[in-house]
């Protein structure tokens, strides 16, 4: 079975100085399309007390791209970045550090999860 791969948008914050300390500025992030994402549901959770918020998670995987010269062909995605999914202008946060998963065949993949809490 062939899985559909899509283009997502990687968002990276600019930097502002606040009391001589750099802080992320998400008002106009740098936007960079990243093709070839395999997006799969990873789970949902609901706040148990009042059920007024929910968190949704997705897994993203990228195979190496021969046109990308950095990071062994993997896209430049970092823990502090955010992701926009196709048709969805909300900013999803990356959970933890993106990992390169090795493979016995020598062709690994870049893996990370994203989450969005609403409510």
C-alpha cells in the first residue's frame, strides 16, 4: 500500500531582544515548505476535570531527499520550530527533538511528533 506524502510548512521564529535577552518572535515567522511528509494520527487527550481542552498529536516522517544537501538529505527541522499542515493555518508545536531513525537497509527517516492544544 502506498502512503500519501504531503508538503507541510516549517515555521521558525525570529528573534527580539527583551531586557538584553533574546526571545522568540512568532508574529512573522520564517516560512519554509517541506515536501514529502508522511502524517499519521498519534492520539488525542482531553482534560479530565472539566473537559474544556483537548490535545491532538500527529507523527511526521520524512525520507531522505536527494535534492537536500544538509543533514544527510533530511529537512532542517528543529525542536523549537512549528509546523502548519496542509489546509490548516494553525501552528502545531514539535514535541521534543526531531530524530533520525536509522534503518538496516541504510535508508532511515526523520521522525517527530507535533501537538496542538485547544480550549
